[in-house]
C-alpha cells in the first residue's frame, strides 16, 4: 500500500505533466504591419481629391519622399494565426496637391480582377454556401425525400 508521501509525489508529478502539456497549446496573434487598407476605403478614393482628404480617408502614408511630395505609398501586411499571408501595396500620385493617379487600387466600378488581393468576404460566402449545399444534398440522400429550400 502506497504511503501518503508517495501519493503526494505522484499527484505533483501528474499536475506538473498536465501543466507542461498545456503549454504546448500556443495561441499565435495575428500580425498586422503597415496601413490597414480596406477595400471600402479604396472605393471612396477619387481622382482630384486633396492630400488632406486622402490622408483623412487612408491615414498617414508609410513612405513619402520629403523632397518630392508627389507620391505616397501605403503598404498593408496581415498574417493570420493559421499562417495565411496577405499584403497590399497602394501608390498614390499627386499633381498640384490633387490626386492624379493610383496604382494597386481596384475600385468597385472596375470589372478587372486583381489577383494579388482576392475578395476574402466573397470567398468566405462561397465556401459557406457550398457547405450548406453539401449538407442539404447529404440530408436529401439519407431521407430519400427532397426538401424544398426557400
């Protein structure tokens, strides 16, 4: 029969083992660097806007030349806890303190797709829609009855 001190030692070793095992679960914070550039902000950009209006909309640029203030660069980097990386670079060019040209901006009215910056909301909605459709198809096969969908 184990003694009292042996039971205490075993329980301490067990608690220590559980504590160490719990340390292997590490939460990784999402990494954001640079400017947080959202598509809804870029959609509001218009040629002819003043520098103050652009700065109010997008914030202070990451890079601007102190000797030539005609170009502003915005760079946004995001790494999710699962390791997926997305980044976006936007360059704005000014002429006479008015927005004259934009690079790296995909406006809502533009039909051309920008491969570097996919629409994450649309992708997530499509994945959710596909999952719901799979569930309905499986349920229909299992019951043998077609269930009308709204």
